C-alpha cells in the first residue's frame, strides 16, 4: 500500500446528521452511506464551524475560522493567498481535482486545485452580500418559504442537472487518472448540492418513500430572539405553511438524500472498476445541516443540532478499524488531518484552528472540542459556539446566552444558562469567550467588509461585466479522435483495462 494514499472527499450540501439512519431513527434510505458508516470511522458529534454554505466551506478548505480569514458569509472572498488543503496536498505531490459546488467567490476559482471539472452552481460575485445596517430589508436572494410551499416530486431541476454533471465528470476523471498514471496520488473533492433546498426530488426518489411514515417536527416553535430574526430573514410571516407542505418538504428532503446516496454509489463503483479502491481514503462530510421545521425553523444559520451537526465518515478499512467516535470534532479539523494522512512534514504557513483527527482514526482517542462562529444572515453581531463534552454554549452580544447539556437534553429544550447549578460553568465559559473573541473588533470588520463588497459589487455590475464564474477548460481539438492522432495508439490508450502497451 503506498505511503501516500489517494484521498476522495464526498461532500453533500445541507445534509443534517440528526436525520441520517446511522445517527438516529430515520426513514432515510441510504444503503451506500450506511455501509460506509458501518465499515468506517463514524464521528457521532461532527459539526459545521459556521452553518452557512460559504463560510463552512472556506473553513473546511483553509482550516481556519471565519474571523481569521474574513470569510463571513456567502458573498465573501477567500483571498488567493490563503493556503488551502489543495495547496498543501499539491505541494506534497498530489494531483488535486475539484468537481461540483464549493461556493468560491472572487477571481480565484481554483484555490490550489489544479483542475476544476465543472463550474459552480452559485455566483462568484459579491451580489449576495448581507447588510447588518439594514436588517429589516429582505433582498430577493434571501431564503424564502417557496421551497416548502412548492415541495414535492419532479422530473428535472437545476440541482439534478448540476450534480449529475459533477458525478459524471468525477467518474470520467478517475478513468483518466488510471489510464494516464502520472505517478502521483490523487486528491479529489466531489461536492454535490443536494439535499439543499428547494425541496424537490426526482419522481423515482419520491416514490421510494411511498407508504413510508414521514416524521413531523418534534420540537415546537421557539421564540428566542435569533429564531425570530431567522423567521424574518426567511419570510415565514408572509405565508401560512400547512402540515401537508411540511411533510412533503421533509419527504422530498429524504428523497434528495437518497439521490445523493445513489450518486456516491456510482463514484465508489468507479473506484472499484479502476482498481483504486483499496488505495483510497474516502471521507464523507457535509457543510451544514437543515432544521426542516424543527423549532419552527428552516434551513440553517444557527448552532442548533439540525443546522450545525453534520455527517463525517472516514472509510479506509484496510487502514483504520471501524469504530464510532463520540468526541466533538468539526470541519476545521480536516486540513491538519489531510496533512497527516498524506504524510506531509512541512509546517502550515498560517496558524490552523483545527486539530488532526488521526488519533481518533488510529485508536479512538483525540480532542473533544468544536469552536463555531457565525456572521451571516440572521444576526446583527457575531454569534459564537463552544461545544465540549456534552455541553454546548451559544453566545452573541445581542441575545440571551444559551447553554445545553446534550447528553440529558438532545433536543435542546432546556436552556441552563440562568440555572444556579451552572453558575460556575457559565462564568468560565463567559471568561473564555472574552479571551477568544473581541466582538467589537469583529463587528467593525464585518461591517467594513459588507460596505466594501456592496460598493465593488455594484460597480462591477455596471457597464461591461467581467464575471468571475468559473469556466471549465475544454479543448475539443484534443478530445476523442482527431486527425493529428494515431488512431490505433489512441484507442489502445483509451481502453481500460489496457489490452496492449
């Protein structure tokens, strides 16, 4: 087995751990993911460090929290000088490839990846910049309840088109890699946009849940200030949502997860066909979750379990024995993990906020801590989270503190922040928060960033436009059969397995 294994990240968008059958009772039909969970190292308490697509993915890529990179929301640029997992592995001898969604904003659409097989599904400009100074205004690009109101089966969607293209391109790239054999191990990230809303799945996946009881939200509506802001952001006051629509939205979400499972199965089948499976570490993760109506909330943008807790599986049975890890870990831990898995010795160029998961993989021991930051839609000041052991502490200067013991209260129904029994714990947590974060400084940085991006975005949208959206490179003169190619040699090299040299 090579000292530097191939690494394949399979990422799903908005896939919430509490709704997966290997974490809790669930009707979700996910045979491929369930097999990977059974055979691999399953992390029971993995979290998004910032429960919004862009900041979560930048944290994944850079191994740094949003307050360090300035990647506060979905319209923030990850600077080109920020080292990413792809930079580290590329310097370490890996062939780095990205397919699907990564939500990169700005002119650098590669961030260390040598090859990007598809464009992104979302815009690369500053158009989705929030405005903390005008919270009451709801821009048209904010989440709305249309996803719930129109939930149900379909035959085609924008997201199906995108994900099927990403999967096809990834499978083809795996065949290219094994046929070309340039001597380097590969690092491929395939990132799908399902089961992210809108809650629409193909008829075939909808029918898989025919006759299946779809559970309704267990936790009633909450009235804390952040929940109220999120309902405003999503326009929940503008429509009346029926139980039937909630049930359809959840059924379509389960159907979309089954779609993801099918797509991942195709990629894993290709790994087998190419003979690359045994030498490849497969990592399954999400960027954040989805509330799906729990607490009266939808989508993400908060640190409750539905929105912040994600799947995380490391599948490499020939390297790591199957086990379940209860310690708290997060996306920010993946950069140091990949550096160690790849056997790289170079020191990171910038301080990393995560800790390698390799001790967990090797013997089940390791760190037990998640630090979270959120500065996107729905807040008007930084929101932070500390998750350690059974305890979760959520703080923002504008709201009452939240403290939960998830071992006793997994649904986060009982806020213990004002409990006399927890006064010492609360004092220690508040002191830790005061040391970790300067809220006034971060707030000013967020406001300045938003102001600059709105101006630049408006200017770039005026007159002749030069979009940053990634255009996949393709040269048709070098594809398939062309007159400058030796036909027999071409056909022999394209055939796998090779029949002659």
